[in-house]
């Protein structure tokens, strides 16, 4: 059975193709403003990678903020459902899942089949989302890739007062003037963001096996701050940004937990 | 140089005023300094009458901003710091006013200053500042009876408006007027967060919306956002607005419609309310110590 999952996020379109529940192709294209065209592009890349055509697909599930904008699909499934399904597939012990994307932060609790028990979403405010680190990397004039590793070189804790991304930018400017090192500022930024996410997670509670997915999971600075805040080590799967699309493809295949 | 011009758009006009008919000599001189997150004001009173003020952008250093503001207010008046009998600092940088004797919260100062500017009938003062928004209830003497504020989020603040002016390439002074030049009111921008609203506005521009229509959508979203704050505390008449956004007709007109109560007018610069209040407190404190 060949299935495809499409995750139309706020910033990127991710596609995963499964053949008998094994990943055979994945692609990631910037959504931009031509979401439909770029989704088609992502699908074409994945199909080519898998060496199949559209007609070979048995079922397609679309998810994410722009799920209805996929060029074609059989069903849609909520992103929280897809996230937890994908997380349980990659890490069967996962009972708590955190997804930090470009414009949304989500926390979920699920059972061993990846079924949602409870969840919490922030989609109103950039403070706990990837958009925050993007804005801060601009303010610090450090590339997004460098921002996380930079935080690890910090030698002191500087508290960040602002929660709002817009105010935080001004605060960073003040820090620059006060000659705070970029490493310390970077840590302050990631601490602030981790604190937003962990307070969201605490609302629903969490278990010891926490899986962190979404693009921001690739940011080592954020992961380090979050681990410290939660008092545990979150599991970050390889390619965390594809977990939503993977979950969608699993849902299309009717996958319900490995064991 | 192009970049330089672009980033200047959010800059509102700094201002200074002095009363040419008053002579400060032989009078009781008190001053109030409001060092806000975005703007700083200095007000000088002679025997409780408004003598001079300045209104400028806050720099990165609070003490320096306070000095600059008072120096500008005193320019060409012959006044020096020594002549100020008592100075009260207020606003977010209030503890960093080097020449002040006391610091008083901006909530108290805005109520007191609002009472001076709008008269004793004012009961609700909405202060729309650079990085926060406060709804204040006060009595006939300008004493605070209740208040509510948002200082967590840029939505509904002057900073949010600056970000938009910058994005659309419109001078912040023109935002209000432009936003009213629409035949039909567009639906408000749906995102609360300024970061997301920016993305949404970029999408609207791409769809072919003219700038004034996007500004209308944003001003109406901001009015709506502030309305939710006002609804929580209630609006008692008379109702006045202080702070920089009070100068933005696009927001004020739409807010007036939502509240359904006329918004009071003033001949004073709406941004100096906090500093006036501080200067009035300075006068009261000085008179108390003299007794």
C-alpha cells in the first residue's frame, strides 16, 4: 500500500510517501504566497524520489494550517492527530509530544496508538513559535542556523522581560547597547521561548517520554533551554519537521501503533 | 541611504512648546518627566500652570533621555536644572531620572494629568502608549479608582502601529487619515499578534489591496483589540484618550464608534499627560513638605 501525507504549514509544505508503512520519499518546499503551486512542487519532488506517479497513490491525507489548499487529497486530519501518530511511530514510548512550528506551538498527550488524549495550541502569538527565533536572529544579525549553537557558549543568565516578539526586538537592541555578548543574548532568547512552551505544556501535563517535533526542534539552543525547564531530556527524532506529514501518511495507511 | 529613509517612516514628529505669555521668575517651578519605552516627555509648570514641554523619542539610555527632554523643554527659557524646585519622574524609566526627587507610577500620573487636560468630569482615561495600553478609572480629583493594562503584547500599542507604518512605507503621521480614505470598511486583520498581522497584511497587498485599505483593516483591528480591554473594565463617561495613538484618527474614530461614547478633545499634546501629572504631583509634594 502506498500512501502520501501532506503537511501545509504556515511556512513550509512537507510531503512524506510511505510504502507499506516505510518512508520511501520526503520533500520540503517553502510555502510562500503561491501555496498551491508550491505544494504541487513538493508533491512532484516526493513522487519523483519514490519513482512513482500520482496514480500509484492509494490514499492521500492532508494536514496543517493550510490543509484545504493541497492540490488533491482524500481526507484531512488535524495536525495534532498527525503529530502524535508520527511521534509514536518514530518513538513508540512517546506519550507527550511537543510541536514547535513557524507560527504555532502545540502540546499533546496521546496513548500508545497515537490517539490524542489532550492538547493545547498557541496560534495567537509569535512568542512561542519559530517566528520568534527568526525575528531574534534578524535583531542579532546572526543566521538562524548559528543562533542555537551560539546559546551554548553563553556564560551567564540574562533574563528577558518581554514576552511579545515585537517588544523583545527592542529589548535585544537595548542589550546590544549594554554590551551583552551575543551568546548570552542568544541564551536569553531561547530561555524566554522555552518558558513559553513549557508553561503551555504544564497546562496539560507531561510524561517522561516527551518527543519534540517541528522545525524548531532542530535548534539546539531551544532544545537545551527546554530540557532545563522541563527537567528531562526530550527526544528529538531525525528530521523533526516531517513528523506531521509522516503522521498524515500513516493515517492514510490506517496505521494504529506498532505493537 | 534607501534603507535609512525606509526605517525613518515610523518616526513621529517630536515637538516642543512654551507659553510666551508666562514669566517663570519668582514663581514656583515644578517639573514632571515621563520616560516611556518609546517616547519621553518633560513638562514644566509655573505655579501649577503649563509653562513649557517637550516630547521626544526615548533613546537607549533612560537617564540620558530624561536629560535631553528637560533640556529641550528649558531651551530659550533661561531656566536651568537648579531652578526646578521639585521634579517627579514617571513612566517605565522613572527610577532613572537623575535630577528627580521622587518616582510615581504612570497610572497615577496619567489620571492626574488627564484630569488637568480634560477637566474634572473625565472618569475613564485610556492611555495608548508605545509599548502598553492602560484603561484607567479616576474620580473628579484625578485619583485612580481602578485600572487594567496590557503590557505583554504589541497588539494595540503604538509600537505595533510603527511596525505597520514601516511595512507599508507610510509615514506614521499619515496612517490615521489614509486609513479613513476607504469607501467601504474592510474586515479587520484577523491576527492578534503583530508578527502574524504583518504576514497577513503582506498577503492582502499581494491580493491587490491598496495601502489605505490595509491600513483601515489594521486600524479597525486595533480599535477592536482595545475595545476588549475597555469592555473588561467598563467605560464611564466622560471618556478621554491620552498617549500617542490618541493622535491617530483611524484608530480613534473607529474606537469611538465601537464604544458608542464621544471621546473628549483637548488642545494639549496627548502624549504629555503623564508628565503633566508628574509635574502636578511634584507641586503637591513640594507644598506638603513646606507646611
